[in-house]
């Protein structure tokens, strides 16, 4: 089974996580919302599949390039 | 009688050449679900428009003459949507379409005719690279790759490449010299194959990781469109060509305006968020401004905080450079900078007016950007913008901050600067400015005062009063305003043909 990492695209903090482990998602679904540069920036699913491990929690500071969660395709 | 014999020989030689690498190899390819080099020509070109050049060419080496019909690269001329084009279709079943002395002559001829006669050049790529043993040793050096303008690109006419299999050597080089590159999933493009690379660096390399579609669509940015099948790749080339003139000395073709293109302005207000901290997908707004269903996005998976699309307004081609707040809040990273510059160069070279749609908090600053030469990329972009001679219109939708204000056509960098009443102009966020001026939060009192002073009025009216925005418009009137203004600015060169000062700029950045 292929795994796709959901990688953080920008420095900021995790404001909301909108899915939980085991949820089925489609490519481009909103998985979480980050707060950065005073904006609410969505994290979109890079691929369709099932959410595996979620590696961050709401309120966490995150950096560009950091893995946020894993999608099992 | 003598004539009959000669004509029979012609027919027999023709049949042999058309058989390409033989039934077995062709059947194997069919079973894999891919078109062969001649089927690709059929799918690409208008019916019965093909005229071949070099059908009887073969390798110059006597021992493989019989095994090299067309010498592995099929060349000629045809038509797409009634307009002439020049094509090279690589026949992988013939010695892996490897580059040889004779097929190099063929490519050169097709390329020269395309340039002289003002036709797009289309390369259907799939090739293994330089032919062995032709290329080996000093003699190989002396007879292959001896064309000093083989890699000269000066954009007299548009070039498109399809990557439709293993692409190494010439398919890779022509892909990178092209204005438009489409890749079929499963194809690969790299300097050398995974096998050669593995042997050279003594490390197991997976070809897909080395040069597969994801790598090029998301990381290298060398590919403009990704498709699932050969047929879709050829359709994609036809679609791209529909926005382009046949050569640099004419305006792009005009089309009828599709029904339902007008009167959609109200929907813009429904998409545009009413608070500045909310984001939206700018593509939904572009779609309402340009002719219905006319938008063709390039590099959609690369540098996503800038969206580059060819489209039509009032039936005529435009190139749209738009910030997309949906990704990185619209902050422009290095990939987005490279993508914007390449797109500006392409549009200016082929007489396609530019529309900038602005909503950006500025360039994405940080260690990663500086390591990747962000300041140089920003200046490349500015230099390109300064050399553009096609009409440029900039529309400030929301934020326009920092140096990015100029890169997105602000100041005197466009022929017209329009703004919506939602425009928000500034240099940097007030709290950031206050931190800088007060010594990074060390003195809270000083910081608070600074922040207050710096939160100056960033509304659009200051820009309009000083006539830096030429006008402020109701978002619902955007399309109609753009139709009128492009009509006015297209007049400058009479025929809508620019000066192409960027025509010799690189095809990749």
C-alpha cells in the first residue's frame, strides 16, 4: 500500500484538524486549517485514500516541509 | 515496363519503412495500451494532412541499414485545426529512436522549415539518447552532435513537446527547449535512464523517482501538463496551440465567444470572502472573468501560490498570472517566481496580452527561499516584466504588499492598473513593521505606538487619488472593463504583434 505524506507548505500553527485517523478522503479535500500570516490556510489532501497517523495537534506550531499526517492510498 | 519495376520498388520500400520496428514490437506496444509513432501522428493531425519527409532515410551504418526504417524518427508536416505544423514523432520500436547521424539531419530540416515557414514545431518524444555504437569514441564525437545551432531556441514559432515514454537524450533536450510540455503518466524524463544513472553513481535509482510525472509536475516544474493517455497528451497539445499564433509575427487566432460568458459578475462577490483572513481559490474567479470554459492552466501542481493560465477574453487569447490565496495564503515562493517568469516570457514572445490578478501578502521570505536565490528570481521576473511589449493589465483584488506589488504589475509596470474596492495596499503588516522599528518587541510602549502609526490607511483610495490605480471598479464589472481596455491597448502595434524582446530568454528557470 502506497503512503503519501501530507507535508506542511508554510510556517504557521495548526488551527483546526477536520478529519480523524481512519477517515476516507479524496484528493483536494480540506484536512486541516493552518493559521499563518493572519490567514486561515487550508491543508488539502495530496491524494485520495484513508487517513493514517496524524502527527500534529491543534495549536501546534508547524514549519514548512514538516509532515502533518499520512494518507494510505 | 522499366517504370513498373521502379514503381514497384518504391512501393515495396515504402511498405518496409511504414512497418517501423516490425509487427512483434508494435504488438507489444499495443498490448501496453500505448499508441505507436504513426498512430500518434494520426491522432494529432487533421485527416489526410500528413506529408512525410525522410521516409526512406536509414542509418548510415551498413550493418543496421535494414533495421532502421525512417532511422527511428519520423518527420514531416501536417495540419492542426487547419493550421500547418511541423512534427517529429519518435519511433521507439526502431533502435529506441536513438539519435544518429541521419535522423539528426532530419530533425534539423524539420526544425528549419518550421522556423522559415512560420509553423509550430511538435516533438512527440520517446527516445533512448545517443545511438551506440555511433556515438562512441573520437569518431563518434566527430560525426554526431556537430550542429552548432541544434540547441538554439529563439522562439520564431511555438514549440510543443509530448513526453510519451522513456525520454532521454533528444526527447529530453527538445522537451526542455519547448514552450509547452505535456507528460503521460508512466513516461519518464531525465538526463540519463535510471539504469545508466545507477551504474554511474553506484546507487539504486528508481526511474519513476528520477524522472516520473510527480517529480516533474511538483518539483522540477519542467512539465506543464500531466495526462493519463497518449490520446489526451495529443489533445492537450492541440488545445495549447489554439491559444498561440503560428509564428511570432501574427496575432493569436480569435474565436467566437461561448454563450454564457457574460453576466456572471455577481458570482465573483459570492466567492470573494468578506473578511481578509479567509482564503479562496482564485481559479474560480478567473473562470468568471474569462470566456466560459476557456481557461487552460499550465503547471497546476507546481508553485501553486501563483496560477498561470492561458484563456480568452472576448474570443482573444490572454495570459493570466494570478496569486492564489488557497496555497500558502498567496505568498509567492521560489517555484512560483520561476513559473511566473517563464509564463511572462512565453506570452510576450507570442503576442498574448497579460492580465495580473493580485492578492498576495508578498514574497515568501525565509532560509529556504534565500538558499534557492529568491532575490535573483524576483529580479529576473522584474526584468522580464520591464521588457514586455504586449499589453499588460493589473487588477488588484485584495492584498498587494511589498516588492510583489511591482512584480504583479503595480506602479508603472502595467498599461492599466485596476483595483476593486476590496484592495489593500501596503509595504508590510503593521505589527512586523513595528517590530523592526522598535527593535523586535523589546520596548512594549514604543512597539504599540509604532504599530498604531504604521496601521495607516491601506484602502485603495490613496492609490486612486494619486492616479497609481487608473480606476477602481465594481468587481461585477471586471469582464466588461477588461474587454474594453484590452481592445484599446491591443491597438498599439496595429496588428497586435509585439517586439519579442524576451524571445531569446531561457525556456526553463
